[in-house]
C-alpha cells in the first residue's frame, strides 16, 4: 500500500508503551501519508494509528524564518481585560 501511494518503507520497530509498532515511511506528500493512515485505521486491525510528519533541518529552518516574519502577536492579559 505504501509503494502504491508512491512511498517507501524505511524502518519498523516493535515497542512498549502507547504503540506496539513504530514505523518510518517516506511518502511523497501529506495527502499520500494521510491516505495511508486512513486506510490502515479503516482496516480495523489497528486500534490506534498516529501519523507524525517529520521535517528536515532545512525545512525546519525555513519554517522558523517564516514564523519570525508572519506578524503573529500573542494576546496579552492586559489586551484581554480591555486595558
């Protein structure tokens, strides 16, 4: 299914804790990753499926630069109170 969606299976591990299996798959885009996650979840054999997109260091740096210039201003306590 991964390959049919244009992806590649990198590694899988058995684990203890919240998830019994942890896998790394490389998908061509987020839509393909979501499609795979939905297919696995809909199959019913897995109780919980979680997809976590990973970014390269270059992508992370690009995101940080965009965040620094996006103009977001947090609402402060005094602004909420009308001060």
